[in-house]
């Protein structure tokens, strides 16, 4: 249930929140420019609607119709903007997150970090822990990779993000990076979702390769229900019948997500296509459709990459793409 307050002070917010808590529900407060919205999460049948309407500054009381409460636009009509070291995700500027698929060595990461920053990237990506289909493939450098990422941040000033795969690693990863990432394989790892929900850092959540929109948004709900509202949805495509396209990003899905939720939505053109030749076209389309950012894999020498070489751009290729994307962003009234 949503309780809308107009011109409410802290006392009025406290009174409404205590009324919600007295019935065993949890209040979630979102303050807008003119109105404050309090979401009552739990069995709303326990609430006395007439009693709520009589409380100070209450303008209206409405049920939340969607199964996902905290992530829905019903709960928070305005776009959520997530701030990371001075950068804003969800604003008019399209945020570029770029870097290698995996942290392979200090030399590689530092070279790539300086290159993507020069080309215009705002955030450095790189995985210290790698989920691989084969147990014999490169699994990442673990904490040593996190230390390398921290050094790259110190040298370039770029915020850093990486994937976390295990509840036991959440505290360790959060100690080093600015943004935690939940990969497609873990979209419904509910214990992991709840654990990152208890961390006060932004979380990039990728959709599962066979998930629908409701399942994706319910996964985000798990994170937000634990108190972390800094969720960034990543549309990385879904499995289809066409093997030439790895995990196609459906046309319209980014726009639909933006309509259904107030959270920022970014697109992963690298994993969705699996081919570097398709990254630029898919990126252009994503920006035109309204994506708040892109997460792109860039490697100083993709042919020698320990994972996903075919889908990683070289720094010159990334720089060229950035020039193209700026034109598209300008055309739709946004910046890069």
C-alpha cells in the first residue's frame, strides 16, 4: 500500500510510519520535491485505510497493484538517480562502464583503465571472481584482483565495479569496490540478493538468460526489501532460438522496464551479442531506446584474453564507438 503525504514534516512522517509499524508492516519512505510517499510493505489487509486517511498531511491512500512493490513506479513515480563518486546513473547523461571481462594482471588492467577513461568512460568494470561454465577455465584472481582494481582507481580516479558470486564474499568485495554486480547466473540466488541488500553500496543486477520481466523485478525487490535502494537494472538479453545472437536484447524491453520501475536501466551489449562487431549497433539502439548507461567489455589485447575475447573491444575500437554514441545521445537529448 502507498500513503501519499503532501507538505509533510518529519513529525507527520513519523506518525504515519508508526501507524504502519503498529500493524506489523514495514514503512519505506521516499521523499519527492512536493510529496512524500510511504510504502507499507507486508499484509496490507491489516491496515485501517480510513484511519490512515485521517492522519496529518495524508493526501491519499492507494494499493500497489504490481507484485513488486518497492521497485515499481507506483511506489516512486520519479526516476531514481544513483550517485557514485560524483557520477549520476539515471540522469540525463548516459553513463559508460567499461573495462576487461576479467582482471587478468595489473599491467592489463591499468592499461585498459587509462584508455577507457581517456575515451570517456565514467566507471571501470572488471571481474575479480569469474563464474565459468567449465571448472577448468580461468576463475579470476580473487582478492588479488580486487587489490589491482583498487590501484586502478587510485591511478585514474574512476569508480570501480565487480561481480560478487557468493554470500561469503560480499563483505570482502564491498571493502574494495564502489559498485557490486550480480551476474545473470545469480539473478535468483535469493540469499545473495538479500546479502547485498544489507550493504550500503550500489548494486548492478543482471537479468537471468531465461527470466521474464516480473522475475527480474522481483529479484530487485529482494535487494530493496533488505534496505538497499541503490539498485541498477542491467538488461543483458535472454536466450532465444537464434544461435548467431548469443542473448538478444529485446527491442522495447529497456523502455518497458523504464515504464514499470523508477530504477536506472543499463544495457550490456557485450554479453548479449558475444561479437565485437555487434557491440556498437546494439549500443546505439540502447541509447536511442532510453538506456541510462552501457557496460562494455574492453581489453588491450582481446586475442590474448583469458575469457570472452571475441566480445571485447580494443581501446581504439571503444574510442571510435564513443564518438558515434555521443551523436546518438545528442540526437535524443542526452549526453555521454
